């Protein structure tokens, strides 16, 4: 795929989505930035869809803000209708929108935590399916394309409890199964396990207890690193051979020569957090 791409990155007001959108926008792409935050102050954390879109344009891409609540299927459908009307195609979809309940990092067993953790299934697992569903006709019509589900090692190890783990394992398996349906159309689907990211939320935690997080902070990835990896994947002649797999972002970055903002090579956390799943090649229709 060339740099003249049309991209949708969901959940890009801040965090991983913002970083991915900025990195892809820096290649000259047109990037639709989705999220719920219209104005600063609407969220406890900084960032809006408009600010991300403006920064993309400043970097040489075309940033398109799209206020979308990914728990509302009608709004998601309207987003892709808009992409079709305005550009007539879609090259890359990044499913990153995720509800992050305040209780996510609470200690203790799952039954001592609120049921609101199930919001992770709605905006996260389910919203990735819905966005892919409405994006699929545009991607298939292209004759090539890429769908990325952002995920984490929580799909294979205990991380924040069963709600988070199940949501991540689901988008990983979803990538594998969607790849089967997309293969005849030369559209690749992968899930990328990101490392610890220097997001607004994480940096705030580092600031509250710098000594406790000193070691982790040294190896954390910038939110833009995954976007750089996605750009490299989109250019990779072997992309379709990777389709259907769960990829560790740091490892693919090293393989494809992608470095982080300061030139560093983020480490893979495979040795202590585990391996990506190996799915069966069997196809039962």
C-alpha cells in the first residue's frame, strides 16, 4: 500500500489510538480519528478527536475528526457511510476503541469488582466486530487492505482479571477468523500485542510513584510505536502471510526495522508474559 491511504483509527482522542493515528498521519495518510471527546474537560484525561486530527494535518497528513460513540452501532455505520461518500475507499482500519473502567486495576478477585468491567466487552470486543463489519465492504472492494486489532499480553496471561483477559483473547481470535473471510479479497487481519505504553494515563501513574515504576518506564513504548509498526506492515510484501496471526509489536518492529521515537528498540515481553496463541488451520463453514 502506498502512503496515500485512507485510514480509520477508533478511540484516538488520546492514548494508543492517538499515537497510532499520528504515526500513520505522518506518512501522508488521510486518517479518520474517532472518539467521544469533543472538548478538553469532557474527560479526566487530556485529548480530543479534534486535537488529534489537527496534529495529523500539521504533520502533513489529513486529519478528519469524527465524534463517534462506539457503543452505538448506528453511529459506527454512519462513520463508514461517510468514509464511502467522501473518499470511496478504505485502506486500513485500526480497532482500538476500548472502555477503560475506573475499577480495571483494582486488586482482588473478580467477584469483588463491579460488573461495570463488562463495559470492556461492549467498547472493545464488540465494537471491534461492529467496526470491521461496516468497514468490510470498503476494504474488500479495494483488492488490498489491512485490519488491525490492538491487543495485549492479557490475552494469554492473567492481567487485570478475567473481563480484561477475555476481551483481549476475543479480539485476537476475531482477527484470526476474520482473516479467513477476508483472504479472497487480499485483505490482511492481525492482532498486535502492544507493550506498556507511555499514554496520558500511564504517565500520570508514573508521576504519582516514580520510584515504583522506574524500571517499567525505561522499557515502555511510545503510543506512536505501534502506528509505525502498522505502517511497516502495510508496506510489507509478506503481509498476507502474516494475516490471521497475533503479533508482538516489539518483535515485528525489530524484524521490519521499526524504531521508537528516540531511536530505541522496545523489548519483547514474551519471556515473562507468554507466547501468542497458535490457532488451528482447520476451517469449518
